[in-house]
């Protein structure tokens, strides 16, 4: 069953009416509503195209958070073979918000790491809605360092509202763990590519996305804070999230213009949740292209390239 976002309500009404006509036709074979249903389908397709042609930043946030959007598990299941999950930080626990392990991508060995939000109430609670605790970042560090030792490219899939801000996480060194994970990204002498597949929230995302190449799905978002959090701080009113989303420059289009990301991966009409299979294929193609761009560089060059990429951010126009 399709879950509609707030701005998709007119579309829900049209598609609902088309479904009702088809149900009536199935119940009474003497009545033919095929033409009327087809006309509604055409109207719905046009409305869907119009809605998604010029999404505002806040609407992109809503699409990026859609519960039916493909998650890390979907990409791993469909793009990778021989996936062998590796668990735990060898210190405290295994964080289910972060999944990762050895796998093959296009028949080549790699290390894949990502945030997993879950797909239903039970799994979302188990995965903590994709918000990693310190042990999740320490697990990621362990896997990145292992990949560095064995010369395996690292692929990260980012989809988190941000690192978990709970008391226990802070007591176990959340900020330090995020900083160490970012440091590990900068130091590993292997290709590191990252894709923002949904939300890229704050340092919790940066700790996975400090990569040689960073791509974003067309309707994903990547920002220093959520629009609601930004609005609460700046205007003392979380309801001003629409204005905050505009100010944060969090869309893929804005971030490519600022040099924060390297490529935008187009989504199917209506967003990734309406055609998961083709979205996953598009992400796989982008990952293959980004790894291909890096395959001739040695470890030292990869580390230098990565560091320079982030040191040069924000420098455009300063010379003038």
C-alpha cells in the first residue's frame, strides 16, 4: 500500500478514485470503467511529474525520510554478493544502527558499511531509527582499518538523522567516536566512496562520508542539523522548519554547487520509494563509476586526494 506524503494528498485522491473504479469493474463485469480509470491514471502521472519537478527543500526532506525508501539492507542485498556481516566494536556491544562487512561488488572484494533505519516498527526500534551510538562508529572504524590492511575499497551508505544524543551514548564518548571515525576515513590508504541514500544528518553522517567521492540521490538531504533542530535554535520554534530547510542549503543540487558532493544520482519519477529496483541499480552504477575513477591511484595519492578535497571546501571565491 502506497504511503503518501502531506503534499501528495491530491495525488492520493486521484489514484484512490482510479483504484475504486477498477474495484467496481471487478465486482460487476457488465460495467466498464476502463476509460475513466485510464484518464485518472494519466492525470495522476502528470500531477506526480509536476509535484516532483520543483520540490522545495522541505519537501525533499520529507521524501528523503519516506518510510518506503530503499534502505542500506536493500542495497546490500541487491548490489553485493557473498556479504559477510561483521559485528561489534570489540569493546562494548554491537550497534544495530550500523551494519557492515565483507562483500563482493561487481565480483571484486570490498568492505561495505552503512546506516540501517529498519522497515517496520520492530526493526526501527532495534536499529534505533538509524541513529548510531559510539559502538556503531567504533565498529565502522574497525571495519575501515581492516579494509585498509587488506587493500579493500570501502563503500559507505549514509542514511541517518544524526548520531544518537542519549545519555548513555554521551557517557561512552559519542563525540570522540565520531571524530575517530572521521579520522579513520581520512587515513585509510584505499578508495573510499560514499552515497547519501536518504538523510545525511550532522557529524553522524560526516563520520561515514569523508570520502574520495561522495554522491547523493536526487531527493536525499545532507546538512549540519535537521531543519526542525535548526528552527528550534534560531527561531525558538520548530514549526519554522520550512524556512530552516531553505537556509540550510541541504539539497543535492545546492551541495553539488558548493563542491560538497561530486555527483547527483537521478531518482525515478515520484522518488526512490516508487521504484526501488531502478533506484538501487542507479546507485550501483554510480558506485562502480566512482570506484573506477580511483582505481589507478595508490594509497598515498588516495589519502592526499581525500584530505585536499575537504580542506579546499569553502575556499571558492576567497581569492577574489
